[in-house]
C-alpha cells in the first residue's frame, strides 16, 4: 500500500463531505426560489380575484383586507429574498470549501501516483539487481 493512500482516502472523504454541503446549500437556494415563485403566483392570483370581485356587497372582500394581504405577501417576499441572499452566501462558501477539498484531493492523488511509480521503479531495479547477482554467481560457478 502506498504511503500516500491514507492521505488520498482522507481527502476523498473531505471532498465528499464538502460536496454534500454544497449540494445542501444549492437545494436550500432552489427551495427558497420555488417558495418565492409560489408566493408571487398566490399574490397575483389574489390581485386578480380582488379586481374581478363583482357581486353582492356582502360577498365582496373588504378593500383593507385585500390591501393587508398584499402587504403581508410583500413582507413575506422580502423575508424570502433576504433568506435567498444568505443562502447564496452560504453556497459561495460551500463551493469554495468544495473547490479547496477537490484541489487537495487531486494533489494527494498525484503524490500517490508519483510514489507508486517510484516504488515500482525501485522494485524493478532491485529485481534486476537480484537477477544480475544470480547471473553473476551462476556464471562464476560454471567457470
């Protein structure tokens, strides 16, 4: 086993953890964006309903009720936009952590590969030396 293999394994785990964190941050952003779209659709639907509110006076929604609903939706949207900005910041941090972990993993993989090549070359040299020594000894016995 390569002496760098444990390092590669550790960095692989760190990279996977960072990738999971990035995935979670992206999922949170997507969820918030979906909620904002649904909120906008709900608000627009309520506006259309309020504008098309015909009929007997007792069936109509009071204007202040519609206005309060729209204000509430506006407040919710602002809160969601603030949460989206925070999620974007968290995503950026998670992405930087993932990139750093990925670079570290690639570096350790390269070190492990270089070490494997060196070890293989040393083994071949040792084997060639042993074969040469055996050949020399055989040659001396026959002479």
